[in-house]
C-alpha cells in the first residue's frame, strides 16, 4: 500500500510544473498576411525593423528599413513652419534581380506621418521639402545587389510629433507602419544632425 501511495504522489508531483504555464495555453504562431511577420496577426514595426515591399509601378522588391529619426526646429537653413521637423532616414535595398524604386509621393503613395490623433501628414507639410541632406538623398531606382540611403522629412506641430507613426504605401497599395520614438533615436543621430547644420 505504501508503494502505491508513493507512486501516486510521484505521478502528481511530476504533473504540477509551473501553474501559470498550464493555466494559460499559448496560441500557435500564425503567419501574418500583414507587415510584421509571424506574431499571430499584423503589427506595427519598430524603428530599425525592415519591410520587404513592392516597388513603384509593381516592379522590383525594395527592402526598406527606417533607421534613424531626429527632431529639430531648424535644418538646412530652414525653420519649421509648424514647430518641429521630424527627419527619418532609411536604408533601401533591392532584393531581386530587378531594379527597385520607392513609390513616388505624387501618386498619393509613398511616405506619410500619422499623428497620435490619426491625422495624416504628407511629405510636403510646411517647409519639409526644403530639408535636404547629401548622404541621405538616394531617391530613384536601386540596382540589383545594391542599397542606398534615403530620407523623408515632415514639418509637424509638437503634438503631431509625439508618438507618431511612419506610414509607407508600396507599389501594390500595401501599407507598412513603424512606431516612431518620441526622442532622437537610431545609430545615425549624430550624422543626421551634422548633415542638417549647413
């Protein structure tokens, strides 16, 4: 009888484990059809995370990685009309044997800033088009096997800049979103600020 009791106790204790682990089953990973990969659904990306997109006119596959964001009141000798420039740099890489280009803003696609209240702000807000940087002005096609730097600037109010989301719409109309930090962030902060000083 003692042997049976000991065997029963041993079986119970081996099943106990972590109570939290047993009471909350984890859902299986599901491949998402939205930007963001396998997380059980779509998600907003973080600064530094890449998105594989479709190029302008449906040609080529540019991988776009927003890398750094800098907030300045003045850049390139131009003052912000609304309070602050949000300047975002991105690495653009051709992923197939075809040249790839980002979608042109004139088509209504391309880059936009989404304010915390949902307002959509275009690339041509305020004095944003006056912001240029030599190193980060790689518009146009990216050739196969290569990559280059590019950038986008937005002229925002302070409220629009705090907790904004960067939105990119590709050549097939698919939208990709990156949550933007509220302070200067990314490996290129010092370099971007230097480029904006002239």
